[in-house]
C-alpha cells in the first residue's frame, strides 16, 4: 500500500516514522516536506494532488482551517479506491467526506508516541460500510500503537486523555524527580530511578487489567510509607487537578 502525507509537521513526522514506510509527502514548506521524505526514505511530492494521485491511502496532517483549500487541489485526484485518513483536530468526519466525495474517509487522533510504535490512536470509522478499507486502515494503524474505535461523539474526550498523556507523564515524572533530588538523590540517578519505577508501575497495572485499586492495596501497608505518601497526594488535590485538566482540555475544543 502506498502511503501519502499532506502536511509534514510534528504529528505527520511521528506517524511517518512509526509506520516506517517510504511515503509520498507534500507540505507548503518544501524544505520541511523534503526533510521528512528523506528521513523515511520517501519522496517529496510536487502538490497535494500529486500525493493523492500516487497514493492508496492519504493522511491529512495540514492545519484544520485549510481543509477546503487543500481539497480543492487534491480532491480531483481521488478515485473510488482512495482512502483518506484525517488527523484534523475538531473537523467532523462528515466535513472531510464532503471535501473528498467518492473517497473512503476515516478520522483518527493519535498521540505522539506513535513515532516509537507505542501510541494510542482513536479511530472514527467510515460509516459508508467498506469492510476492506476499514480492515486496511485498522491493520496499518495497529502497527504504531493501540487502536480504539469510538463514535465521533467520544473523540474529544479520548483526545483529552491520550493526546495529552505524554505531556502529563512528563510532568508527573518531573515532579517526582524534583522531589527525589530534594531528598538527596543526584539528579541523573533520580531521573533513571523515576523512569524505571514508572515503567514498572505501568507494566504491573497492564498485567492486572488496570485494576488500580487492587494494585494500590497490594503495595500499601496500613500506616506505612506508601499510605502516607498517597494520603499526601490526595490532600494535595491530585484527583481534582486531573478533573480540572480534563475540563480545561475539553473546554478548548478537540
């Protein structure tokens, strides 16, 4: 399957690197398109239409506001077998389908961890009912992370969890590293210690089917250090902070 990218920004780069395929790339910044194409062993295209004409599946990674302008150039090259996958935040599947009549259209929202094949990808399926296209898209996306097929009404909430997760994880790790340094551990050691500890904790949670309460109880002795630490986090408003963050993300749109 020949893959094409319209747009060569951060998310396009993450997707392209994760897929590891020699894709065709176009961006209004020709240097950026060429740089990404060179990195993945692909080809910098001459236009949006060139990408569509030469690709079986086209990933839209340009700015959402450019949908109409890009489609005016690209849509005439669509055939009945063209698959369009939109990463355009806040743009409904129906709008993308309207811009690319005749194509099989899907909407996805990955996070940046797709670049290391450890991503989370939300997928809104093409409701036109094309099993072959659906299977092709799901097979492709499954190579770069864990796939969640959701109704479009849930896409904003999914993004509010997965899209921001790498940044949240970094902030939590940073806070714990700073606390470890304050307790006397050298910063390089603290960073390795926290990284390994968080990775181990996540591995345990996944093995226990995300039974968060069960895992906490298993490692928390009454009156022990873990109990005291958890109580301090609760008193500090950790849960409320995550609730507030969710509200802030959803309030800003998908």
